[in-house]
């Protein structure tokens, strides 16, 4: 930090945290010239950590790191386009001793190289990250995604508390999901003021998506020299080792936190929030783990964006259906006043609100939380002065209408829908004051430490400050709320006008007006779909390693998201031509020619999802390397129905660069070759002809059908319901769970807690389970037979000796491991299923009760 700048709570928004002049001590740093030839600056611990004896500043980098390592660094830098994505080199052995994980990026003509102790488990962590990504790729709604992501992050990183923290319109934040150690108080649902995370920190969260503090009491390691010859400090905006603001460290110390990490959640280029991790002891997170966490965070952000847009689409469709029903009622109703008053409750359900009211022809009707009737005439006059015939809304009504302070607890937010061009008739939507329904999530008697800057830097005081800031304010009205209100206004104004016309003229124009309204709502729905479509990125140059994997997998998830959307909207499938158009649309404006020809073919849900992935691979490869990569290239896609009603599709590229078979089969090649035969029982053939790639796919008739129109066949699909708790006997019981797979154990633990168990003791080995049994007496147990390095049979023998009932969980043929002496023990097949596991445990407990009664 610049020595001449004093930072305290009055000016922390101006703290220059990107140029602190120091780093954290769990690594070291070298700053070099643009060609990675000479050291310009270094952290004070660099010489000792790198084993170099001599003056670092001005030294030749090859003398310190060795020619091969410098060569590798320069090559890696050549592939780096922006400092936000530093090049990563794992397990670099240095000539003077030591092996390090290295991060290197270029910023402002300076190359910054960061060294951290090597992590030997990088490959395992990548596998874990891939499995975690798979766990969230098919989560159906936002709330479940937030909950699952918090649990998975804690399971992967091992922090004591993981929170998903969302920023609101004014910069304040709320903890919307949490996974924590059982003995910690909860912060779930808690709000914090915008000042807790200053603006310059938010800007850095956008630029550097991973932030780690290994120990809040760390000793700062100075960068030497702090300023160069021109007086400029070293900009560490994108450095992982950059030291942390002392104010932030004090904030964490006041909470009892010793180490933290955050993963930025970025949606549509804006900072949506953070995955914030807290630990109550120092904790260093290796570079490889951070890469896995960063990759998971990117996919979480992507899925979150998709689910947000899906929710907007669902809301718009719900509003459209509700308004359509209302229009049908209106066409047969003589008195519009009575119609609106009778259906106020139904109209309130269209738009999120706490109350609704109608002021029409000088009469008032209300439902839910509304202002006192005596204040309505003044509210109507005020609305006429601000609305001027258009939608008008505020989340802080008292700031515009001081008289509203008398009823601010019931109404702090107002949205006005004018029903006529003259200031007379209005539909009002109301929202309550935010702080009226909010309580501290944890122990109200909890005390926190306070440092030199006072108790302002504690969670409870922070919450109190936030409540003071949002006093007499409601949740803001979103753009989606205003869009729905405008659709309501359009519909109701049409109804009012229609009822003022002659009955015969009204009937002749009713269909036209309803179609206009439907077209308007359809336009809004298409705008939402366009936002989802914008997630499909342009083709990028091929890269190696983890980053290339992330980019490729993103595209595949986006293809699946499109397929899922089509299947949902298409009642179980979609048109082949729609899928082709969607995958090839990004390349139609390029110089190549794309021709599609074939009959109207309908694919069922399974075939549609499989072909979405296959066509995505073919399209992106054609745009990167094939016919669509150069001017004059051509792609012909044709399909036909065979004599046995199978669908035969041909993909032919021509006019592109010369084609040769790939040197090795990557994931994409395997996907194209095997998906159709494996998943659909069809055939696929890919020929790498010199003049252009050619592919043929045969989709069996059971998955594809020729249709005369776009009406999909009736699949008879129905929503599946989630089974409830099988037996009240589970409530309040203690269960021992022995399972060596961490992610599986987390799922089963959540399943058991949801079923009513009071405590789940989870362990991954027989030895640990036997140790736990010295102090724990469970009511029932679940034992995975095969624990990888051994079996759970010793635990089973001990449980039987103590008379504690239990079940075995087995997978692929593992029941052969169970000896004859334990043959009567119930067996649950893996993967775990609540409908099988919970009734079995309930039965064991009931049998234990009966046995005890007989004694």
C-alpha cells in the first residue's frame, strides 16, 4: 500500500488495493521485462524460496529459472491473450532446487511470474471438478442450483463455511445459500450493506475471479522496489498472491475467520455475486485446486444464467396464459369494473407483490397489504402526476410521497398501471418494507471480536447498518416486473376501450386485438430466448490443457441447454431442421455457403439431445478447421427417410482446407463416432476425404419420424413426483454412514437429513468408523461394502455384537464380499435411492422396537 495514503472506514472506497506493494507469504513473485529476459522487481522472499543466491533485480531470468523453464514460460505467454487468463505451468523444477506451480501473465508491459509450492494432485482435482460440473449441469431450478453448488464447493475445497452471496441492485448483498460446519451459526438469508465490499474490490472481482487469503494474520512480503524509476508501483490486479486490504483482514478477524477464498459469479459480464469460503484456521489452497474451483465457478455462472433466463421465460409465459384467460372472460362480461374487482386476486398472482388495489370510477377495492382506504384518493392524485399514462414504479415511496410514511410497513413499494390516458383510473401493485420480514439468521446473543476500527466490521453490526439504510424501502421492481405490468396495461386498456364500443363492433375486433396482445407477449418471450442464445460463443483458436477443455465443454453444455429447451417447448422432442438451423446460425454470416435439404422430421427427446451434441461438434470443427473456416467453403446437409422409415443424414463439406484424419481421437471425435450407435442404436460413419469431411448418420425409426406439420407426437409424458419420507420412525434418530466416495456420501447425508434423521455421522473408512463407535451409539447404520482400500465388514461385526441394526450398500457384484455369517443383513443396491433406503432403515428400527418390547 502506498505509504502516504491513510485508509480507514471513511475512505476505504478509495483504497488502492490493486497496488498494495506486497504479496502474501505462501508464494513468491518476479516481475520481468516484456520478453522475460531480466528481473525488474521481486518479492523479498523470492531469493530464499527459489534457492537463488545473488542480486535478483537486474539478473538474467535464465540464471534463476533455467533456459528450459524460461522457454516454456515464453511459449505459454504466447498463448495468453488477456491477463484475466494467466498461463499456468504445474510442477516446474528449478535449477537451484524446489518444484513449483507457476502462474504467469503480462500486464502493462510487465510480465509477472508467481511461484507457489507444487501440488502433486492436479490431475485428481481436474477429475473432481469434472464430476462436480456434471452434478450441476442438469439441476432444474435456481434455488436447487445454489444449494447444490454450496455443498459441492465445501466438499471439494474443505472450508468450514461456504456461502453464495448475491448482490442486489444497490450493491448490498444477501447470503442466498450456505453449507457449513454443524457447530457454526448460520448466515443464510442475511443481508449486508454495499460498503462491506467497496467498489474497487468489486472491479477486481470481475478481473480476477479467484481470490485467496491463506491467513488473515499473514506477514506482508514487500515487492522490491515498491516504485520503479518513474515512480509507478507494481499493478497486481491479476496476481493471485496480491496482499489484502487490512480493513478486510480485520473484518474477517472480527468474525473469527482465519482464511478465506472467493470465486466470482459473473453473469452477462456483470458481477452477480460471490462463492465465499471461510475457514477458522489458516488454510493454503494450492494453485491446482484454485484452477479446479475456477472452472467449477465458470460453469456454475453459465448454468445460473440459463436458469435465470428460463425463469424469465416461464414468468412471461405464465403472464401470457393468465391474460389470455382474462381476455376470454372479458369478452363475455358487461361490467368491466365488476370483472376487475372479482379477479383482483388472480391479477395479483401474475406479478410478484404483497398487495393489489383498483381505483376506478372513484371506487376502491384492495387485496393483501394495501394503504388505508382514507389515503387512496391522495395516492391516486399523486399517481396521476407521475405516471402520465405510462407504467411508473418506485421501491421507496416515502421519498416521493412523504405522507406514505404513516403506512410504510405495509406499503413501501408502488407500481402504478394507468387504465386510461386521462389521470383517473389505476391498478396498483404494492410491496411491503423489506426489513419488516427479515431477522438475523443466527444466534442473536452472539458476540464478535472488534478490532481498532470498531464493531462496524462485524456481521451483526453490518446487518444493522444495512437495515438502517433500507428502512422504508421495498424490494425493487425489476425490468421483468415492468414488462409484465406493461402487458397487463395493454390488455386492460384494450378491455376498457372495447367495453366503450358497440357490442357488434367489439365482437368483430376482439380477435384482432387479442392477436396483437399475444404478438406483443411473444416478442417479449423471444427477447428472453435471445439472451439465452447469446450464451453460445463464437469459435475460438485451439488451446491446450485445462483452458481448452473449459471452452469445448462450455459449447457442449450450451448445445444440451438448447436441446433441453426445445424438448420442453416441443412436448418431448423437436424438429431436425430447427436443430440444424440453431447450430449453424452463428456461421451463416461468414463467407462459406450452407445448404440444408430434407423432409420435415421429428426427433424424440433422446435423439434430439444426442444429435445436438453431435451437430455442435461437427459445426464448430467445420468453422475452426473445415469448409466454414475459409471463404468459398461449402457445407451441404441432406436427410431422407429410408424404405424402413429410418432417417439417414449426410454431412458433406467441400471447398475448405485439405482434410486429413486426426492424429489421435479426442473426446469430440469419439462423441461423433459413437453417440448415435451407443445411445440410439443407429449407425455413424465419418470419412476424412482430402476434399472435405463427410459423415453419415442413420437414426432408427423409433427415434425419428416424418411429419406433415410441426405438431409433435403425443409422448404422454408426465412430471415425476419426489417421494416423501417413508416412515415417521426415522425422525430424531442417529445414523452411522460408512461411504468412501465423498460426493456420494454428501448426497446420502442430505437424503437422510431430509428424511428426519437428527444426526448423520459420516466416515470413509472402517478404522475411522470403529473409532467413532467408541463415543457414538447410532440407532442404525448404512455400510458401503467395498471401501476401496478395504471393506466395512469389521464395522458390521462390531455393530452386530452391539445389537445395532444396519444395512449393506453394494454395487457391481460386491455382494460376493459378504460372508455367510452376515447373509441375513438387508442389502441396498447402489446408486442409493431414497425409495429403497429409507423404508429399509425404518423397518430395521421398527424391528428393533419390537425386539425390545418382547424382552
